[in-house]
C-alpha cells in the first residue's frame, strides 16, 4: 500500500465511524490509535452514550469478527474462556471455545463481574493466549478488547485495581454529545441499520500490516528524552500516590506512534505525545487522598490562590485534577 | 514573568520556617527574653498559617510590629547599632518577614537573612560546636533556598542536594581562607563589646584569693616548646609583681611601661650550660581582660605590642580580650635589677605600721644577729628559710580565716596556709628584717598533653612566690611554698594538699579514661584555636613560606586572583562543553523563540513546534508562512528519522558510513533553518 493510499484509507475509515458516532472525533481517533498500537481499550462512561455502538462500528469497518460478553456478578472464568465437555459418542473430552476466541471482544460493564472473572479476561488480554487443562491455545491475531466500565460509584461494582487498569493501553470517556450531534442523532436513521450497512475497509492482514507500521514510526532521541522527562516528573511530583510505570512509558510511546501514523507522519512529535497523554495517564495516576485540588501537599490557602492565579495553567490544572493538562505544561521539552 | 509570581507553597514555607528557627535558636541565649518570645510568637503564627491556612497579617500590622520591635531593641540597648542590637534588629526583621511570604522573592529575602544571622553567631562564640551547628544551619538554609525554587523533591533529596552544593563550594572556601590577605587581629574580633574574661588572677593578692582561682580548671594558656620543656619545678610563669602591702593584701603598683627592650641581656661571659640555655617557646594566652602577659624568667625578647615595667612585669599595650599567641625566648640565668633605682628598692621595704608585731620582732632579731655587712642579707634569707622549715607549716586549700595580723597568725598560730600565705609571710618577714622583697603572682607548672605535646596551664596552676633583692644578684626568686610543700612544685597541686582537701575536678586521678578523653578533647580544641581561629598573618606567612611563596600581600592577592580565575576558567569550559552538547537545531530554535518573544509571542517551554507555530501565527498572521516553515524544519531536524545529532548511530563500522550521509542532510537542514530564522 502506498503511503498516500494508506492515508486516504485511514481518513475514509475515520469518516465512516464519525458518521455514526456523532460529535466524538477525538475519542474515536483515540480508539483507533489504541487498536493500531495493538493495545486494549477501556471506555469509562455512563450507560447509553454509545460505547457499544462504537465497538460495533470499529469491528465492522476493520472487518473483524466481534463477540460481546456481558459481565455479571455471577459470571465464571469458564463463561469467557470456554469449557471441555465429555463427548459420549467419541469417549473423549471436547473443548468448546468461549467467546474470547474472537478477534474483537466487547467486554461490557467489566466492573460488574467478580475479580475472578475479570482476571480471566485480563490475563488473556496480556498473554494473548489461554491455558486450559494444561493445553495452551493461542488467541486470534489481531486480538482487541474493548472493555466498558460504569463509573465506580454505581452500586454493585468491583472497581478494577490499578495493576489491572495498567493493562489497558488507553482509557477514554465519551460523554454526552453536544446539542447539534444529539439533534442529528434523534432525527437521523436508526444507528443499528447504519452499522449493518457499513462495509469493511480492511482485511485482518492489512490491519496487522498497519500495526507493524505503527511500530516502525520513528521516535527520535529528543522525543524519548521528553517521554522520560514526563515519567520522571510523575515520579517526583507530590500530587500522585505513585509515578508512571515503565509499562506506562511504553504505552505512551506506542499510542503516540499510532497517533503520528494517523496524522500521516513517519515520526513522532511532542504534540502527538501531548495529544494522547490524557488517555494514557488518567487511569494510571491516582491523586493523593482528598482528591485533586487538595492533594495534601498544597495548602488549602495556597490552592485557592492557585485557582485564582490565571497566569499559571499548570497549577490550575492540579487544582482541577486535570492530570494530563498539568503534565503537559509542567514538563518542558528537552 | 509568570514564574516569579507563583505563590509560596506549604512545603516551601515549612522549609523557610525551619531555616529561620535554626538561625534563631543559637542566638537566643545572647538576646533578651522578650525577643525570644516575640520571635517564638511569629514562628508559631507562621506554622499555624501554613498548616491551617488563613490570611497573612495586613501590612499596617506588620509595620506596627516592626516599629514595636525596634523600639524594644532601642529601649533594651539604648542604640540600634553595634553587634547585639544589630543582630536583635535582624532577628525581628526575620520573624516578621515570615509573615509576608507571598512570592518567591520573599523566600529569597528570608533565606538571605538566615545566612546573615548564621554568620552572626560567630560574633558571639567561635568554638567547634558553634562551627558544627553553623554547618548544619547553612545546609538547612541552602535546602530552603533550593525548595524555594523547586519544592517537589523530598526532604532527603533537598538536603542532599544542598550538601553537595556546599561541598562543591568547599575548595573555593579553603582557597579564600588560606590566601585571602589577613589583617592583624582575630577573624571575628569585635573589640568594642566583648565580654571580659571570667576567671584568672587579679591585681590584688589577699589571703584566699589564689585559693579561689585554684578552684577553676579553665585553661589559662597553652605553651608549645621548641625543644624539650624544662623541668616541672622550674616552670615559673611570672605574671604580676606586687610590691605594695597594706597589712592584708599585696597590690600591683607599676602599670607604666618602662622598657620596650629588656634592660638586661644574656651575659656573654657565661658558658652556655643546661641551666642558662635560653628556652624557646610559643605561648597562646586565653583572653583574661587584663594587660599582663606570662613568661618564664627572663624573656630575652618581648612580644609585639608589649613592654616591661620597672619591676619587670610584662604588659601588653591593650587588655587581652582575644586569644593571643606570642613567641618567646627566656633565659633562666639572667640577673635582673642589679642596678635598680633606690626608690624601687625602698618601696620594697615599706611596711604598714603596727601590723604583725611578732613577725617584726622576729625579723629584727635576725637583723641584729647578722648585722649589716656584706652578705648579711643573703644570710638573713637563709635564716628565714630555716625558720619556715622549722615552723612545720602545712599547705592546704582550706586555711583558717585571717584576722588583723594575718602574717603573725599564719606563722605562729594556725601554721596552715595556701601559697599566698607563704609568699605574703615570707616577703613580710624579709622586709621587716630590712631585705627588699616583693610578692610575684603567676602560674607554676602545667600539664603536658600527650596527644599534641602542648603544655596546658590551667587556672588551678595559679601560684604566688617571692622575689628578694640581693646585692650582685639582683632580684632572686624564692618560693616559700616549696619549703613546706615541695610536691606542689615538683608535681602539682593535688599531690601537695592533704587528702581531706578536695582538689579541682580535672586534677583528680581516679578516672584515667576521663583523663585520656580530656587530653584528646583539649588537643582538638587547641588545634582549632591554633589553626582555624588563630590563622593570622603570621600563620599565613608561615604556611605560604612552606610552599616557597613570598608572603607579601600583593603576591597573595595575585595568587588568589590567579587561582580563582583558574577555577572560573575551568568552570566556564565545563559550562561551554555542556552547551556544545545542546542540539544545534535546538539552539537555532531558541534563537527563533527569542526573536518572536521580542514581538510579543513568548514560547512556553512545553510547547511543541507545531503548537507554538499555530499560536504565533495567530498573533503574527503576516509571518505565518515563514513561521510554519521554520517549525516544520525544526521538527524535522529534531524529531524526524535520523535527523538529530543525538540520533547519529554509535561508532560501529556500518553505521559510520550512514552517519556521514546523515550528517550531510542534517547540515543542510540546519543551514536552511538558520537561514529561515535570519530572514524572519
């Protein structure tokens, strides 16, 4: 594929998605970048804002089979991975693969399931294989999980621990659509029909090829230094419980590469890093107790002063709990 | 500058508070109590503001408090100038400055005040503990300064950073300490209001006065002998000469300098023998607030700024208010006062009327017995010595109180006395017999510290003896104490007094480990005094001469300037090298941003090239094309494949050939970037 064709293809693909998911250009682009970077996506939002639709659309345009797993509190790992059933006719055990053996999985309301069921999925995500009764079975490639999560304050949820959250390359929020988008949604055709009418733009092989291209996007020494500066900053700043892990650094670089590719560049710019920063760091950095704005390190009087001080966005971002916004302005380019 | 307007965070104000407290605490003992209360209130208020939040006090209130504090200082000292009032004023400013921490500028002012006050401690004491305390305070204050600029690092990191910064400053400090031209006088001397010494000999000797001095184990002076020290029994450190007696106390009379050079000299005719060989030594005298100096008999040269009185008392021109070091050479065999004027001798015969009748009668008998012929005086002295010996006088720290006729009571009734009783009685008896005599006070003996070899003379070595004038011999030293208690002279006080008397604490022999520890501590203290506090022009000269340098102040300044210049040069090279390491593309970019800053678009350090270009073109639409071109060119050089210098592959064979080509494209790109920027 020529670079020019490839660029046209990616634009067409994004245009198709945006035709159905209205007014969410940025999150959609992030979702695609996450997929191209070969990672898994976590969508955290209220029910009904189009999480499931986004998964459906992505699966359609990328030509991937999709299975949906609705997580419930009585779910068992076997419901995800599959079971071995004794076949009376042949006298042997026969493996019935679970929904996980599908290229794209929509894990709906992941935080409703017990930690046991959650970890069955998360381990499969990390290893890209499952081991059942001593036999290791590879998962299809590409393999992509979109998990959705209700905000944790809802009743009957098991919030994912940070170590598990780290396995999702990106976390995005969709949020309510704006007025114009909502009007179009209400007036327009049924989204289900539109999804069914979508044509795949890519074959699985092409998708794998694209993923390889992402890995080849160039990150210069200066850029690596910038990412290191961000990591170092999160580890010394007083605002968070713990700094970013090396895995988070790798994630940041991977998504930034995909972002650069989506922009049609073969090298990463600091702007790419800054653009994907919210999705990468928001779920990985936990504010000190008392929440943002009162991190325990900034005095109450000083925090108010921070908010009043319009000249300094970085500190205002801290007061508002905007992790990425703060990081961007607090870390100078090398 | 948005950066400078950043408010002071909680961490920063806690750092500053800690620095202020460490700067204040050691000074508190020299300040009036109300000032400590004042500062304490301010510190507590600051802590409360920091931890609980709340408004800083209004400016008018602060002005009021400054006025109140300054008035307090003025009432206390009747002045706002001078050492103590000045420091007190600064302490008030410091505690109030903490009340107006608004911007980093205030933090810097606070830190500078702290540094100054830490230095101020040396105006009061200069001991090793003070120096250690000061080091800690400086580290803490430096950490507070670091925190004022960046409060993110932890306490440990901050302190370590401050410590390493100060360590880096150490070579420069040593250089300045060793080479900066010294002026005579102590490093921290403030003569106008130094407190005078607490213990020591006074110019009057009444019964009991030396026994009182003997209770103190403070160091009087230390002596370094150039060769082996003389025998313990001959270590008579002559200090005050007391020719006037009023029936009870002996007094110093002469305080006028008579001789700037010794009026005697070593007799060339005499063969040098162990007895009359001059002894060379260096004496470091602790301040005692009086003018007299101590020396072995008899100094051949006088220390600078000193002179001899007519009774050969060595006097400094100024009272000794700071530690003094002087080199001396004494010859024990000198006859002095052979030609003393008659009035001096006559004064040495004067006695108050009607005192001590029994002693007078006894002495009159001696004179009758020996007549007035040649050698009669010497014979009388001999008789007196015999008499003292026969009386079985006992040496004690606790003699009975003296009544009206103190000499009579001592010689005939109690027969118990301390050295002043012996000296006083002996001199009195001889005067009564018509032999010129006087009392001399000073120190006898001393203790050699085995650690550094210095002879340490303490207050409890204070002693009094007599001098008798004999024809052809001049003034002869006679120690009547030696007759009754020879061990006082041969070893020390503790071994001479009866077991029921309590010797001074440090003289007790029971705890050898304590003694060893004391020797060590004293050696450390002495080293500090000799080499740090006592690093005066003389020491500096010696030090430089050891390296073959001419210790002229001009040379010293030149040397100092050269070494400092050299250090700066090395530093400059290092900084330049760091600069060289900066990507040339980035350097060009900085040039570009500086150019745009002048046109009102300031680059934020976090802005990527595209972000900045977009913002800049909004403000400068006319230049849009050029700005975008520059940003693109820079982004390519710095972030695109094999573009930046730092990206050139490492030195292995295959990569090298690539490297050349890359370097070429790179150079082209750079030229273009610079061109674009120039055109802007």
